[in-house]
């Protein structure tokens, strides 16, 4: 893969699989990504793909995922389909040698994530979960402050993310077959934040409630560590939550202003000191930063991100699925999606 990347033109040519709501914001942010071109989009509906291409001035629209995957001009693919479809599409794209940005949650199951990661590493193909939070300038600043010892040893993380989503059994968020539920759509953010600043927990304790379709609607998580560290995390489809987060250490704390998964502002409070505010707005809609990470990685021949490595993705996937299973929710990959 490295030799191939170094001989390519400077511009990395991207394709989007799944022209949905999140893909709209991602497509707009390519304007802020140096040496990247959004060259193609694919949907299972030719009309939908063409409408998306027309709106975002994308040169090529495909009526199947396979056509985009087989396009030799495409270097990298952003997968934005429902969670259970990521596994099958990612494996096909890796087999074709395409670099991948896979929307979170990475897959629907731990086994699916393990298979995709193993395939990527075996093929030497770059793959990254699209956890944009880690690339937001405010979160980058929080990481720098913590690495510099501003709050001492990190001991606790608190984070919450909830929306008031009217119940609709036909909506993707309430459909078990499409990976519905609060954890895979919203819980992934606080879990990934906790994993980023605390590492892999030793225990996962879950409490919550289910929607009538059987997916998780409201979830509280306690991640426990053998040395006493902890993360208290909440997510909900039933009611809104403020969306803040706090990282606490032995020498102070950092508040991440709502909504923490794409914040502009953090506030550092050192022990005995006055609050220090840092405001660092994202570029564009906020997706540009993760797109820049993947584009640069492809140009440099890297196969993983140092900020969002695949081991972190697998850890988060295990926590999410364990929490789901404690509530009686068992997700499955979609083996029927055509690629």
C-alpha cells in the first residue's frame, strides 16, 4: 500500500457511500480539505445518488455501491450507511484496496469490527472510524493540556448526550434491523471520550430502558477501573440532555461546553486557580478535521490514525455491545446489503 500511495497524484480522490444526513455535512466540508476531491457518490437508488451529486457538484453518481468500490480513480471512501451495513461494505472496499473512513458506530457487532480491522491490517489499507470529536480543535487543546499535566492524573470522566426523539417504529433509530438505539447512535460519543482520556475499563455496568421495538432508548453507564478511576456516562432518545462533559483529575478539571461531541469551548480549572476559557471553533461544519487526517494518512502511506487508532475503535465497540447485551439488546450485521 505504501509504495502505491507514494506514486499517486497529490490529490486524494474520495467517494461517499450512503448519501444521508451526515453525508450532507461531510460533503460540504471537502471545501476545507487541502489536496482532496470529492469525486463520486453511490446509493442503492440512482436517482438519490444523482440528486446528491447535483447538490454538491460531484462529478460521478453511481446507483450501486459496487460501482464506486470498483472505480479505479477513487482512493478513499467514506461509508455513511446504517451501522449494520458498514461491515460488508468495508470488507468489499478493503479488498479493492480503498482507504476508508467508516461512520461511527464502526459496525453493529464486536465480531464485525474484529473482521474489518483484521482485513485492513492484513491488506495494509488505511481504515479509521469517523469519530470527529477527537479532531475538534477544542478537544485537541484539552488533550494537550492534560498531556502537559494541567489537571494532574485523570481520574473521572462524565459525559451525556440525549435528544427528544418522538417514537416512530419505522424510524431508523428505533429499528433493530438498522442498528437502532441510543447507544450506537449517541452513546458512542461519551464512551469514546471516556476511552480516549481513561483507557480501557475493567468493568461495564449498565442501567436503562427499551423502546417498544426492543432497542435501547435510555442508558446510564458506569465504566469501572481496578485502580478506582471511573466514567459516568448517559445517553437517551427519550429526552434531551445538556450535552456537556467534564474530565476530572488530581489537580483540577476541564469542562467541555455543550455539546461536547463537537464543542467550540473548554474551560480549565486548576486546583486553587481561576477558570481559564479556551475557544477554538471548528473549520466548516466540523467534519473537515477528520477528512484532513485521512487524506494526509493516505498521502503519507499510513495505515492507521494515531488519534483514532483501530484498537480504540475495537475497545469502544466492545463496551457498546456489552452495554447493549446487559439490557437484552443484541445487534447483528446486515448480510443482505448488496456490494
